[in-house]
């Protein structure tokens, strides 16, 4: 993953070490460690995109839209374009955080767009469950995921984050209108089954280079809507279903007597690398690809 030393994307002025985790379908995820050069306030900077900031370590003070508050490793901010923030490090130590920058098109395609827009500007803290989900998401990205799985995991994390930030709203499924419609109208349920079938058809075609957004466009739905409907209808996430399909294709390749090296197999079927291939195959089948190749060709 790209990393380096540059300006803190939060402050636009202070140096920081940063590491890009991934950029799946309009959501940029990166980690930042702020380098403290002075204890005073940074210059205020206006946000240009919707952004989620999740604290990881350290402390700082923030002045967001004129309101001053203390931030530690539990801090969570949902920022919107136009929000203005400055920060200071009065204790002299830096801080680390994870940031998610969300393109407007991504929010516009989600079925909970209005809730996001209403919740934007929220300042709060994470509980243990949300913090663990955040850290596991980072660990999964750093281990290596393909673009499709990155996008679906990111949407699911955003669902969890919105439920945490909006406990006073009916967010049982993040899309209560969808929940009620499925319960009341058989026609809606049939449409959802058709949508899930269409997604399965696209996945079965074997083009594993397609991202979640591209599959969604193929079936005429938003990524968020498709992901939730598919889960409801099949009981499986799109990522899990896609892995079932491509692991079966991998098994056919492993059964070839003079099949390609595993790194080539990984690339051909859209895995991030050979380690990612091995992990997914082991989870699905119970054996690593090398062992399966020996068993199947024998």
C-alpha cells in the first residue's frame, strides 16, 4: 500500500505519516499519524468531501465549526463538505486515526442517503464493538483484499457506523422502508429475488475483475441496495457468494496436470495475491491450494 510523509489530510498544514489502505469504488481509506511540530492551533481548513474520522491512538484538541472539544482514541467524527476544523496538541504527543473519504456519488446511491446527510456533522465516541470492527477492517485491508470485497466490507462498516451514530432512529436493517416492504408485498419480495438472481448470473460469468459497483450497474441497482437485498434473499453476502463461485473455478484449474503457478492462478481469479488466494480457499475448502492441487491431480 502507498505510504509516506506529507501534509495531514485532516489539517492540510501539519506534517504526518500516512498509509493508504484502499480505494474501492469511491471510498478512500487511509491511516494517518500526526507529527507534532508545535503545540498551538493549526490553520482552520474546510472539508471538501464527506469524511469519517476514527481515532486509534493519542490525543488532540479540535475546534470544529467554532466548537472546541477534546479528542482521544475513542473519538469518531462524521464530517461534511463545508465543515471547518483546526487542531492542537497541547500535551505534545501526536495522534493516529483512520479516515474514510466518501464520494458524493457513493452516498447518493445508498438507500440511507437522507440519514447520512442528517447525521453528517455528528461528533461522538466509539464503543468497544465499533472500535473492534474498525480495527478489524483495517487489519483486513492491510492483509490484502480485492476491490470487490473491500467495497462490500466498507459498506457494511458504514452501516454499523450509522447505527452507532443514530441510535434514536429505526435502523434495524439500515433501510426500514425495505424491511416493511418485504413483509407486506409479495411483489417486492419477488423483485428482490430477481435482483439477487441477476447478481448471481453476473458473478457466474466468471469476470472476477468486476468490482461491486460494476456488478451493481450490471443489474441496475446501487451497491448498497444490492448488497443488502442479496444478503436478505440468499442469507449470504455478495463477497461470500463470489468466493464460492471463484473457488470452484480455482479447483478446476488446480485439477489440471500442468496448471499454472499459484501466483498466476491468484491473479487470474481476481485475488489480491497468492496469500489471499490461500486464505480464501482454506476457509472455503479446509485445505490450502497446494494441498488441493496434489490431491486433485493425483
